[in-house]
C-alpha cells in the first residue's frame, strides 16, 4: 500500500519502524528477531536504509522483499544517488518495481566510507530533488523525502534548506520524514515554517529512543541533533549505569511521542537501530494512552514537554 494513502486516511496515526542492512550473519539474525518481535504491533510500514555510497543496494532490496513476502508488512526502500549513474539508478528502480515495491524514500545519501566530501558521480545526479524528479517522471512509486527540523548540517542556511525542501515536494515527494530530534518545539516550529512556504504534505517526526550514552553521542555528532539541557543532565547523572540510561530513554521518548501526537503529528517513525525492546515498550504504551485523541477533542492533552527541568 502507498504510504501517502496510509497517511491520508482517517483514524489513528501511522507508526513505522526503520531498520538498516546488517553486515554480518549475526547482525542479520538480530534484525529478523527484532522484526518478529515488532510484527505483532502491526506497524503501518517499515523502511530499510541504503548504506553510504549505495553500498548495501542488493541487501536493502533483499530485506525489503523478504519483509513484504515473509513478514507481510509494507516495506519502503531507501534510495540514494551516490555512486551511480542515471542508467544504474533506473536499473535499481526497475528492480524495485519488479519486486512489487510501492514506496521509495529518495535521498541524496552520504559519501562512501572514507570520504568526507560528497561528490557527484559522472553521469549521475547531484541533488535529491533530481532523484525525486527521475522517480516521479518514470515510476508509480509513492515518494518520500527527508527533512531536518534543525537544518541539514551542510545547508547554507535554514531558509535555503526550506526552499530546497519545497523543491523536492514540488518535484513529487508526497510525504516527509524528519531527522531525529529531542525537542518537540523544534519540530512544530519547523512544520510551521514549512507550511508558510507552501509545503503541504505530511511531515512525520522521526524519533530515536535513547538506549545508551555512547550511542547518543555518536548519533548526534553525525546528524547535528541537539539535546535539551535538562535531558542531558538526567543522562549525565546515569552515565555509569547503562540500564538506567535506557530506562530514562524509553520514558523520555514515550513522553515525547505522546506530546507530538497530542499536538497533531500524523504519526511516529521510530529509528530502531535493529532492536525491538525500546520501540515495543513505547508503542505499546502509546496505544494504551491514545494521546492522539486529545488532538481531536482538544481535551486531556498531555502536558507539553518543558524546555527546562
């Protein structure tokens, strides 16, 4: 089923999980264990990332096909224009279409391993907007794109970043998924600014449950996400106890998601890191709590997450 149609339907918000192609047999076994553990939660869709430089192309498509066929879940393939000519991009898109894939997340992509600068492949594409145009003009996929509440780390300005986002939507992107963030006001400010320049497609917040102190530092250094001071203080007080860090991370992400849904977010996209316990706990709690009902009635909304402790 097309994700733009899922997001357009009336009823409960859409929940989705993101996985990455593992590099080892042990990692692959862990991925499918996580999938099996999360499957009873009936996500609206899952997505599978594309390695830096397109390094996991075949594995991404293999996992997407297996999720669709064996686990009976809607699966979206991430797709980048790094390290490929236009003909090679078309060949991969043809393969996706042959597998029955309905949804593609079109991204510029990160540089290949060992390279710090992004360079255009000869005969390839330079921008994700061009990739969206290629897909929209030749294929029937529902196209998603990424967006950045705190501005892309390589953008020249927040205003330029938004204008480029609008260009991707104008080119055919039908829904957007945000980079991870930990301050909900950043998301709602971003949505307001995006709407003001004419971006009218659903903007799904991407949430990473904090499960380890070291993990958090690595992830935020890569994407530039900031952590509110009061959250960082709580994490610092627990940094010698990984179990306590994970417990706090699940609690904070649950409150964060509840606040987003109570204030009208169309769903939540969970960055699972190929693990199931945190996501399972958060989504189970949300479905019991049903904070999105508050968005419909205007009553009983959870208290907004404070900017300070």
